[in-house]
């Protein structure tokens, strides 16, 4: 078909060149944004007297009919068209005639593309934020249910000190809450309208860019036309934030995969989020957690691809920028599906509280508290540290925990031990006496949960 820009050319583009140049295979995702932007543009043109009200109404009616027919499956977006913008314009002209040719007045493909992509990303920033809130709501519920579910806390993958499952999940609540704040930051920076920037230097038509921005729910128009058509910072910021989300999901998935193993047995995955083995009938694999972990690299790749695409581009628009779409669309789809599936997986997961508590008891997670007990009895900390170190070695040889030793055995290491040592190093005491804000103690966690509740309610 003849190109809408073909007046300058004396022969058709080579088919291979046309196919290589075309973006219709992926940018058709922008149909809703393209039509909404076009309706706002022609509404502004009529208000400014550039087109008549009758032309405006005809154009809007034609645009709406195109959208309806595509959604109803009565109009196909095919490779006959170079991109979604030419698809819309060509079909509009076919439907309403000469008036359709006036839609592009005062507008370039460059600012049209910039607008459509910005609106598409803006919509998904809001959707990603909503999915993060759903996940945080599930995490909050699990925290409330597990304030007294004791488990070992780890450093270097070695058992360190006792915590609760609520406290452990709280760490991820903080991560995903920061992810939401990044969505808010991106939205605030990107929510300015590039339409009216033209190809790169504005236009001689009397456009009202403030009005167009208002119609499209932007804070206002962008303030430099060259930057308007060549800016993809918001895409890179969004891909960076999506990569951060995937990193957080991947860390969480790695722990769930470990916890699901026979060596840990902290959790049992719901059948709906697990698969079996084709040869080993005993297997129940945490496939969703593994796939989320695996897809993290895919999203990272989209970010690196976009950074690389933009790193050497001179002002203003360059065709390279067409590469912003496929990798961004793929990253968005990947993250949104991962968030949805991960939230369901966490919500249906069963926790083995007895196994977690036994693991904490058997891992000497109360060793620091035993040393603190001796300090309270007047033993210098460095001496107490050495005493408990030797005591742990003895327990390892005997295959016992510290609180399973008799008082006589304990006194063999230090005569400061008394009967109250057993209460001092119980898991409950070890956790409950940590009451500073941010610690796992019951009162501290209750205070944090109240803050989280208010946070979820006010958003």
C-alpha cells in the first residue's frame, strides 16, 4: 500500500526494508492510546479553529468506530500497515473521507509516538502499583497470622538468631513498599504531555498544549520540544523499577525454594502452584518460584537493552527509539504475570510452624542471648563470648541444644549459670525482649503492623 509519507519518494520501499522498518507487529498494543490521543488532539484543533466542529465530530466518530470494530473482531490490524498510527489514519480516511486527512494537522509522527508510549507506560505504572499493593496486602495478612511463629534468622545462610515468620516477611514488605514508592516517583516525573512538540521544533499552528494535556490527564505540557520527542527516561526508569521488583521477587523465591526442600521443610506449596516429575513420583517442585527467579534475567535484559539503545543517540528523534517498545512490552507482561502468580503462591502456601521452631532451637540461635545472660551476671562480654563458644562445641559433640543441657553441665563452663538461664534463652524470651522498633519482639511488631495497616488503608 502507498505510505502516508510517500510524497517525497519516486518508488516503493523494498519489501525487506519495509518489513524491517515496520512496527505494526508489536505497536498495535498502543491502539487505545493512539485513538485517545487523536481524539484529544482533534478536540483541541476544533477549539482553536484549525478544524471545524463538524470535522471534529466526524473524526471522533470515525476513530471510535475503528476502536469498536477492532475490539469486536470485525477489523484486523494487519501487516499491510507500517504501524498502528498509519493503520488508524488510513482506516479513518477510508471511513470519513477528506476530513480524516486533517487529523494529523499540527502533529508529527514523532510526538504522536512519544505520547502513545508515555500513556501506555503511565497506565502500567498504575497497574504495577496495584499489583504490588495486592501482594503487600497478602504479606500483611501472613504477618498478622504469624507473630508467634518462631524460626531461625540467617546470615551467610547460617542460623544466627531467632526471629518470627512475621518479622521475616516484614523485610519483604519493606522491599515491595519501596517498589511502590518508585512507581509513584516515576508517575510524578513522567506525567507531562509531549503532544504538540511536532517533529522536534513545535509547529506554526495555534495549538493549545495546556488544553490537550488537560484532556489526557497530564499535569501539563512538556517544556522543550526536542526533549519531548527524544525522551525515553521514563521507560528506562520504569524498566529499572521493574528490574528491582524482579530482584526482590527472586530473592523471596530463592528462600521459598530452599524452605520447600526436604532439608528445610519449612513450607508446603499448594498443589495449584507446583508440578511433579515425569519420572520421580515423589517430587513436588516449586516451579512458579523457580520460573519467577528465572525470568528476572529477562527483565534485566530489557533494561540493559534500552540503556544501550539510548546511550549514543543525538537529538532529537532517531529510528532506534522504535526499539523501546518490544522489550518494554515484554518486561511489563513478565513482571505483571510474576506478581500475580507470586501473590497467589504466597497466599496458598502452608507453613510448618513446628519444623521452623525446632530448626531455631537446634541451630544455637540463642547463643548470643546466652552470652548476654552471662554479661548480666557480671562476666565481661569477650569472656562470655568465649565461654558460649566452647559450650556450643560441647553441644555439637553431644548433639544437643544449649537449653537441653543440665544446670550442672552449664556450671561446668561457668559458675554464673543459674536456673533462670532456661527462661533467658527460650525462643520466646529471645524474641520478645527485642523491643526496639524494627525488631521481632511482639510489641515492636504490633506497632509496625499498625503502621502497615494505615499505609494500606490510605493508598
